[in-house]
C-alpha cells in the first residue's frame, strides 16, 4: 500500500529513487566527495556509500558553509542525490539544494522511510511503499 507524507518544500521538483538513510547528521564538506558522490566518515552509517541517484534521507547537516558548494559540485559531476528528505533543513543544505536544483523537503517523519525503499518526491509530497 502506498503511503503519503507531506513536508515543507525547500526546492520544488520531482524525483524518484531508493532511500539512502542515515539517522546521524551528515557533514557535507570533508566527508562527501563531490567527484565520486561517496560519503567518507569513519563510524558513520553512510561511510563508503554513494549518494548518486538516491533519495538521501537524514535528520540535518553539520559543519561548514562550504557544504552548499559540495551539493552543487555533485550535480555538476553527475553524482548528486535524486532528492533530499530531512527532519530539519538548515540554510547550508537549503542553499545547496537550490543552486544544485535537487528536490528537497523537510519536516517529514523519517522513521517511516527505511533504507532501500522506493520513494517519489513531488513538491511537498513524499510517496513510498509501506512494508
């Protein structure tokens, strides 16, 4: 059965992909390689995983303002996530989503979005198959 949640639009768009979920905040600068799309942070749930084409689900970002540029550089390299869903979006991720044109929403209960689940983001709507 398909489930529907609504969030606050950070950057309006449509995208679909499989969830790549982290319960821990993401450090974009210094951890997310803009050339490969692979996240590197020892002990982090996403260490060694690629964000390319995935619907990136995480609570919030941490770290430097350069994170906005990292998202833009990922888009330019063809390694960006398809969309981002957050509990709480900060200005760094918001600016990055806008300049990289990555559909993004926040204010969503992330507990229902399990790793690997197919998700569609369409404006404020998040649709997924409940297991």
